[in-house]
């Protein structure tokens, strides 16, 4: 049966699709319980940045000393998978590759040879049923598996991990901001170039620019403020992505992203298995401490005000065209950078969740919004209304009458 909140992680395509009911991130997620199950403890708000990013042992900026051609950044995610296969730590890697008919469409694949990971490099936009290949992997006799996935896929994987029967499971997570269908993504590319078929690379960077690369070697950088967002349909990003509470993929063993990297990659090593993964790279990777600069409160407040209008069906406030290039030039210089940029994006996503879910699916609020999200949005004046917090609902339940 079609569901209004579904990213087609693949579980509904397995022989027991009913497991969606307890595996799905968008039904009744229990992040505190799941974090404790995976990492041995839930996030500790008293530790710096765990409220925003989830449990972790350490955070680092990272770059391969020899960047891989065709990689989205330097190729750390791909190289981790290659090393797992080279060392025999896993029998296969479950990840995405490009569709032969459309380089931007992701297709789930099981890779068993290190050299097979090269075709999986880079970003692809769209939903793909990654976890539908868990059963085929088991049927082929693979007992040790690595999975590279986005948050909604990783959540379902972790919920089912105990019953899957694998001897060893490594989970490499990538952050996910907003996804859409591949067809919609092509609409976006059509707005960025009069020859979209020549675009080979697209990245939303932490310096407030989108970088495009073309098959003739050209590179084009577009400030966020000059993107043609207003020309996209209102449902370009579906409700699932506008109400996702796990931007940083907190249930992975290691998260490999860019938000806190300031031009390099940003790694969150979350548990012992994550440490094992990073150690596989040895001196192939250059590590340093993440930096931070600027203040996030202004950009987050501005985002919230625009989101309130969008969630209420009102037009977004448009900046005058003459001012856009000026502000676009200023943002990389005075806007939040490094970890402050990452905190800003997490708070934006948290506020977006509350505002859009309250507008479109209010009855789901008490089940889909975890307590830590309310803590993230409270400084911006967003408070739970009656019936919106699950913990508050439980505390108001009537006490059963004692029987003699």
C-alpha cells in the first residue's frame, strides 16, 4: 500500500514487507534507544556538539593524501569500502552505483571486488531501494557485509540488524540533507545549464556555493542565493526529507560528510567499529582538528522565517535582484564556517521538521519528533504545543485505578 512518508529504503520490497512498521524512521523512531543499542550510549547533551551531531568518539577533518579521480571529494567513503574488501574484512559492500541509462540515477549493487568500487564514486540523486539487496546478499552466502547508506536506510538497517543474521556488519553513513526523485533532479539541472547533459558533477559546498563541473573540463560556481529555487515545484523535496530528524546519520559506525570540513571532509567516528574503519586508511589519510567561525543564529532565524511562510503556503520573501550578488559575495566571508556551519544546518533541519510536520501531518508530531529536536529549536522560540510531545503525552495519561 502506498505511504505518504516513504523513501523506498528497500524493506517493503523484501519477502517480509511488514517489517516496515517497526523499521521505518518515519513511524515511531526511538533515537535514544537506538543510539544506546548501536553505540553503547545515547547522545549526551552535556558533551560538546552531541546534541547536534549524535554520539561520537571524535570528529576530524580529513582528506586522502592521493585524491581519487571521479570522487565527490577526495574519495574517503569509497576507499574505506575498498580497504574492507582488500583486507577480507567483508565479503561484499552494499552501496549505490549509477544506472547505465542515467548517470544521476542510483541503483543498489553488491560489490565483491575492490576495483568494483571505482564505478560507485560520486553523488547521485534519487530514491533507490538499497536494503532490498540484504536478502540476496544472505542467499549468496555473504556473512560479513559493509553498507554505505543515507540516514533513512541506516535507521531501517539498524532496527533489523539483530534478525538479519550477518556475522559482521560495518555501516558507513553519509549525511543527507534533502533528496528527491531523479526525474525532479533533472528538472533542477535544466535550470542550471542550457546543456544539462554535459554536467558531470554537482556539489552543495559549505562555503555557500554550488559547484558544477562539465564534461569539457569547465567548472562553474553558483552562490546559493542565485540558485533558481523559486522556479522549482513546491513539492520538489517531499515531506519525508523536509521532516527528517537525522541529518548526520547518527546510527552509522562512521559518518563521512562535508559540513564541518571547511573544504575537506568531516568524519564522525561514533564507536569502536568506526575507529576500526578509520584505521584501515593508515597514512593514506590526512587528519586535522575541525575549525569553527562565525555565528549561526542570524542565518538560522532567517531560514525559520522563510520556512514558516513556505509551510503556511505563503510566498517566500524575495531579495531584490541587485542585492543578491552582494549578499552572495558576503556570505562565505561572514557566515558560519566549519562546525558552526554544521550546527546551523542541523538546527535548520530541526526547525524545518517541526514547521512542516505541524502544518501537513500534525497527528504524527508526538511520534516523529524526538526530544532532542525540541531542544535544538527551543532557542528560536519553537516550543511543543499540547499533544505534540510523546513524553508529555505519556505523562498526562490517567493513572490506572488500583484493584483490591
